[in-house]
C-alpha cells in the first residue's frame, strides 16, 4: 500500500503540469520532502495504532489475570473450608469411637 501511494505521488508530482524546467531541482527537493513527510505520517499512524492495540491487549490480559486470581482465591477458601470440615468429622468420629469403646468395655466388665 505504501509503495503504491509512493508510486502515485511520484507520477503526479513528477508530471509536466507540476514541473518547470528552470526550477526542476527546487521542485524535486520539494517532492522528496513531501514524500518523506507523507511516509513519516503513515509510519506514525501505524505506530500509534499498534501502541493502542498493544495497550488494549495488555488491558484485556490484565483483566483476565485478575479474574483468574479471584477464582483461585475463592477456590483456595473453599478448599480450606472443606479441610476444616474433614478434620472436624475425623475428630468427632474419633470421639464417637472412643465413647463406643468405653461403653463396650463397661458392658464386658458388668458381665
């Protein structure tokens, strides 16, 4: 696309309607400066667009990571709750087994 624009500018700026033989060196310099400024503006726009796209992508990635961190935190909290429940159930079952052992021992002693 840039090459096509450059080619068209050279054709139009180099046409006889724009050139005067006596001042051809001056017009050639003006033509080169205008082409340079056009190319610089095209490169500047593409760089600006590229920076904006990178910024948007980084913002989306940061939002995804933040969401993942929230989900991971919720998962860890749920896991911790389940561990506490399991430990409590184990403790209660040990107490029940101990009480059952005590009752059976007392029942054998009565016989």
